[in-house]
C-alpha cells in the first residue's frame, strides 16, 4: 500500500479544474423605462434554476428511508432534510437545527454511574416544516418511535437507535436521548457523508396514519404513504414542489430554512437512466451538474476534457463508497454450497485481479484497497498491519482448490466428487462501470478455472431489498466507507422478511464473536482501545471473507462554469458535496 495514501489525498482533496471560463456577474434586476405617471418600474429578480442529472429515481426523499435504498441519493436527501447537525467538507459536525452539540462531561452529555448516558439537544427557536407548521422536540420523539418500530424495518437493530432506550421532549425545544450503554459517537448522530441518521418526522402529518397502521397492523400501508415521495415534507433548504414519476423532481428554496433561504431559487433533478445520457445532457447544457452517481469516473474525466471548449467547468471527486464483492451465506440460497467453504473463498480472493480493474475502470488512477478503512485515516498503519491480504496469485488459487479436494477437468473447470463443478453467478447493479467491472472479474476467474455466469440486477430492482439480498452466488455492490461500514456485517443487520429486507448484511454472514466485538466497540470511549478493536474487526472480515474488498468507488461530480459554490471534500470526510448547497449560485 506504499504510495497509496498520498495519491488518494491528491485525487480526492483537490478539485480537478477544467478550463474555467469567467462568467458574467449575476443580474438580479434591470431598469425599465418610466411608466406613465412617472414611477420608475423595476422588473422582478430573475429566478435561477439549477438543473441536476442523476441516473436513478429514488424511492423516497427521506434521509432515513424505511427500506435500504441501494443507490446514492445523498444530493436529493440533502435538499429536503435537516437534523441536529450537519457534516461539512472537512468532516466536522456543525450545529444545524440544534443550537449546540452535546459535549462529554457537561450537562448536555452525562455518563451515569450504571453505565448509561443522557445527551441533550436544545433546538433553535422558530423552526418550521416546509408546510409552515412548527418543528418541535416532539417531532424527534415521533421519529424515534417510527424508525425503531421493528415492523417497519427501521433502525432498531443498528446504532445509534439500537443503543437508545428512549427519547423524550421535556419542553418544545429540548430533546433528551437516554442511552442504554456508552456510545462514543453520541454527540453527532450521523456518519460523515450522510445527511442524517436521525432526521425528525412531522408528527402532525404522519401520526394519524401511524395510529391506523398500529390498529390494523398494516405497516405496508404506512410505508406506502405518499408522504415518503411526492408529498414529502421536511425542514431542509428546499421544499418539494413536484415529483413526476420516472422523470424528475422539482424543488423550491425554503425561505424559512434555519440557515437562511438558499441563493438558488429552484432545483430540478432529472432521472437520466444511463450515465452516458447524463453526460450528454451535461455537455449539451441541458443540466448544470451530475450528482448521486449520475456519471461514473470515466464520464467525469470525459466531461473534464470537454469543459474548456464549452465555457469551462469543474470536476470534483469524493470517496464515500467502498466497493466489494459479497458471498451468499444463507444455506437455503447459496449455489454452489462450496462457496461456504473458507478455502474456496480464499481461492477466489487470490484470483481477483484488482490491477486489471484499476486499469480498465480508472485508467490506472484508482485506489485499490484490502479493507473498508481508507488509507487517509490517521491510524491506518495499525489496520494495514492487522488485516489479511490476498494478492493476485493464481498459483495460490490452485493450491487452495487442490487442498479443498477439487481438480480441473478437461474443460479447465474445477470440480470435486462431492461438490460438483465450481459454477456460480456474479451479479452487479445495472451500470456501465459495474458491468465492465463484472466482465473483468469473471474473465479472471474463468482463467483461474471457475465457471462464472454474469448477471445484472435491473435498475428497477436496485432499491428492492429482497432482490438485493437473495442472490445465489456473489454480488458486487458499493456501501459506506470507513468505520460506518463495520456494523454492516452484524447478524442483526441480515435482511429478512421480518425487517422488510432492510438490513445491510446482504450476504447473511453471521459471526457471534464479531457481533460481540462490535457491541464492545460501540460502547468504548477510549480512542486507543477503539483503534485496536477496529483492527480486530477488520482482521476478522479479511480472515473470514464474507466479502472481497476491491476499491474505493470514486464519486464524480462534474458541473459547468455557471455553477458556483461546490467545494472539494476532504478524503477523511467521505464527502457530502451538497453540504453547503444553500451557498451555491447560478451565474448565466
């Protein structure tokens, strides 16, 4: 991994400028001739609209959906949602709806003698929802009740909610969270790169539907409420004004936003369906920016090349996703059963050619990785020494397969008398980049003696939790990076019908020792102890191989010179480009 950390910092902490042209100053009004009667008339300020392209229509506008989404929706959810805090481009938490964030050792963060804790948030005055109704502490209490309802598949099984006994509102502007154990991240209730782990919900809008669902035990009806999509009401910088299914979302600046009305009047987000189509729209000037995986790395580079001849532009990269290939561990689903054997998984890991992926997908400029922890974290060397690595080595693959009782047949495919042929499916989500990735991996495994069928999860199913969790062989997908990815492998995060297929542990891997260590990690305040626990957690993942780490899935955000405001995001922040969207401007 020598040289990787400086290159990652270089790639991700700098904006890639592409011939930025000087744009004219924005004009908000213009003088008109005097009307009869001698009164000078002034035209109304010209409205500014930001046109953004994404590939896939989201299933909700909520920052915390009632089912796992499976695609990037961070730009869209940032527009409509607000919570206690906001993570900036440096990865630091800033107060948002709260006046201040809890501080350990003060009245806002108390550690009790019995090992429990209490944290308090005091809300800013005069907070309102997009419909003009007051936003109060009771809306956070209601949100906690909804998100922890096991019938809704919410967050009851994962931090922070799994560590919370109750949330109360002693007055309209105070939220008190009672924790059942120590939790070091209790002062910031979100991970970097996400809009919020604890957004409030408008009780005045949803309470009747919630009570009816409770009475009828019809939670599907509650989850299907139009509130979650075309009638969403939040407290973010923009309010939803139109949702045309399959086409676009339109939003208008919220003049009562707690940080002030955004400078851009309207935002229109168009669903492109294909990265190349989004790129074409960007270069043609039909959209101003591509976001949320609207384009891939190579399309971003193409936009950078084209910008100088089209008036200028900027390309930003983020590293908020970790790309890996996951094994199916459910005995009733896996095929072939031999994938449950560790030597077989090790053999596949040893024949995974990451360099070929880098050369094809990132033109040699990507960042391959052996773990979900990025090399920019300050304790990375501790992690790097602890994890087990699987360098590309076909001889090692042959040794492992032979030891497992397999031999190569006349057609070159590994087989055994008890397990049969090593034939399995490799699935990815629909995307030019991911389908290219799949072809490279499959070709390498075929060369190593495995029979691989290639499959694509259609775009229409990428937000279907059951479809994502019931793959028979291997499934490559992107997820959170860094410490936020570690809880994805706990047993309680396995998607099941009982939790509406919302879990993040899609392969169904279960390890009681790992679960116990995660529990300890989440309740340890001492940083040095946490680093050692993280090293042990990442070592367990690389030893047991529920997944094979590949690379950091670089997010590309190209935008034209007419858009001012987006800034490079620190690699350690795992980037939410739109964190400061209220300050963006359109200059045409």
